[in-house]
C-alpha cells in the first residue's frame, strides 16, 4: 500500500511555496501545520496565506522548524528527561558540549539548564519519545492531521531522525524542497553526515524503499527559460530534466559569456543582478550578492563573476572543480528568467553558451 506521506522535489522556480499554500487552503477539514526553516520563509508563507483571505484559516498553523520542535515536541514531555522548563533554544554553529556524555542530561543538552542546544534538540525529543513510550508522537498525531515541511533539503543531523520517527509513527508528512539547493543546514552535528547537503536525497530514497514515503519530482519551472534550465540540469546530470514554462522572448535570451573588457557595456545595456560565490570573489567594484543570499529570489538577468574553481569548470566542463559549491552554483544560475551571463576571458567548454557580441 502506498504511503500517505510524500517527498516532493521541485525544480528551482517551480512555484513550491505557491503549491504548499494552495494545498493547505484547499483542505478545510484537516488540521494543517506548515513548517519551514527560516523566519523569512515563515513570513513568506504567512504572506501567501493572507493572499487567500483576510485571516489565516483556523485549521492552519505556521511555524519555523525550531519553533515547531520546541513548542510541539520538546516542551510537552520534557519532564521524562529534564525537570526545568525549556526557556528557549541556544543556537550553535558547530557541535555543542562535545565531551559531555548524554547521561549528564543537563549539561549535554542544555546551556545553563534552560536553553537547549540547537544541534541536540531533536536528539532530546527522540529520547523523550522513547522514555514516554511514544507519547510525544501520539500527541503530535492528535494535534495535526497533516504536516507540510518546506525547504526539507535543509534538515540535517538528528533532525532527519526526527522526521523518520514521525513517518514511522504514521504521521502524514509532505516534505517539499530541492536537494540541489541544499545551501543551509538546520545544524552541523555529526549525525547523518552521509546524508548531508545534496546527499539528503539518498535518505529520501531509503525511506521510499521502506515505504515510509513516495517521491515525486516536479520538473517544471516558471522562472528560467529552457536554455538556462538546460544549463542548470548539467550540474546534476542524473536528475530528471527541467521543463521551462517561460517562453517569453526579449531579444537577449539564454546563456552568455562576457569578456572582462565587455563588463561595463554589458551592465550598462542589460542591468543584470551581479552574483558571486562569496565576498572573496572580485567583482570589480560592482554591487554583488552572494549565491546563498539570492536563494528564493528571481531576477530578469544575472551576471555571475565566477570564483577560481568555477572558471576551471567553465574552461573544462568538468563538475569536479565545483563539487564543493555545486548547490550554491545551482542556486546562482537558476535565479535568472531571461539571460544568464558569466564573466570569462578564456575558451568555454560548456554547451549552450553564446559569446556576448557587444563592445
């Protein structure tokens, strides 16, 4: 019997947020929860919901991933693990309390007894559920009929085990995202390192084999034209190909190579958004945005100043040069609707590119 839970992998520009909100508002009978990683994404979900009416429907709740874990999972049954109220989450960049054993609950999981470490809150919830004989999951199943998780590619560490526990408990989940855009992580713990970043899709496939989920691919993009979509597909050649619904022609459409001595003329003529991997890339004094910061945004035209490894990729066509920045590169190239250009002075081995002919 097919699972009621699904993983939906959407191409960049595929209308993922629109789909999530539409699914939620069309279901008036079920208690729905929409969960996403960042506060910005939470605000975006709420904004989209308000487009459907003056108030958010009473059967729909919206939370951040960490707010969800704290409010709905960690606090209700924390007494089986910890006597004091959990005030909030203490966010850590790396691994917290590395040398404190789990048997020392207060110092292993908490800063000052009341602030739970962000990389260990899911681990704490898993243990609470075990000690309470599944009470955490039973309560969650009573609270919501359907939970939709946006940006699922960002889930990492013990947080992945928590999703698996929900699936195993029969809680209906719809997990939406794009592993090719895995540029952030909910934490940097060691658990599930093998499924970190773009490799998270292997975890989804393992769940599918266990019939915990079915995997659907939404391959249409409303953003990039077909030439740009084709280039983005070369970054992940084993994934389903993207079909563009953007058929608008502007007279400057596709993927272009701009020489260094053409930059000023190109920028003056087309006013592209300048993108780069990070601030270490010299963009000639132009106002540039990092790939990661551009995630979720759309621009008519994009000009990328490639970093050293990206220049090697352009020259050779070999993905080995950008394997560590593949997800960020994918985010960068899929921001453009009509034209995508790279600053490059040497021979290009990437198919589908055209040399800019301006002076």
